């Protein structure tokens, strides 16, 4: 007679090390994760994937691909089907949100009017979700901005020394994506008085 002993199904990661525990930005495709199903396994199932990411089986290979549409960490498990017993491997996909910039000083400060050589009211913005810096354009001379990466606060202060209407733009740098916000600083000139009657009429 004959006794045939089949092995237990096996699962082995075949994509690059680290792909099974990756971090991506929201709405950005993950790096494909692949597993080899062998020793009698005829397929595999997966649980715990984030929305927008799926797993498919074909010709002994189980592949996880897609573009996650929600933030957070998803711990997934791939389990073989068919054959003797079953085998599983786990991993995680962490999805990071896009950076944001939001006005946190009083609403009128973003679009304020001052006199030349008078300090502006301080303007502050909160930068969230991993931005490493902020670029700025459009300030009048005498006004500057600074970003504290520890607190996530961007602060605009100073005393404009020229008059005019200055439309400024702030743009986040680093993290996932970028965010932009705008404002206006209007600087009025100093009042003037000029003699318009004939020279000498002011001293008679």
C-alpha cells in the first residue's frame, strides 16, 4: 500500500523587506506587497486592509495593492486556504494625513490695515500633520514670518516701512502634500500737509 503525507501549506513574503510594514501618504499608492503560497495552498484571504487597498491571488502569488483613502494604522493578516492546515503572515499599513495650515489668531488679523511705521497685529497660523517648514511671499518690508517646528506655530510680526497693499501667501513644506493660505496687509501712508498757496503766503 501507499501512505502519502502532504505538507502543511506555507506562506512566504517575496516583496522587499519592509514592504509589509510601510507608511504612505493618504491617496498615494502603496508599494505592492507579495507573498508566495506553496505546499498545497490553493489561495489566500486577507483581513484588516485599509479602505482602497485589496489583495488578489493568482498562480501561487498573493498580492496586496491599492491607494488608501483613510488615515491611520491598519494591521492586516494574510492566511492561506486549501491544502493541509493553514499558515498566516501579518503586517501593517500606516496612512498619514496631508499637512494643513490654519489661521489661529483672530479672523481680522489675516487681512488687516495699519499705518506706515506702525506695528501690525501679530498673525499666527497652526501647521499640522508633519510639515517641516513654511515658505512665505508678499510681505511688506519690515514684516517677517517665523515657524516653530516644535509647536507648529507660524507667526507674522513687524512694522511695515512702506505703504501699499501686500497680498501674502504661506505654503507648507514637508510631510504629505502641501497646504497654502493667503492674507493681505494694507499699509496706509502717513498724513501729509503741503502749502499750495504762493510761496511766502504762510509768513506775512
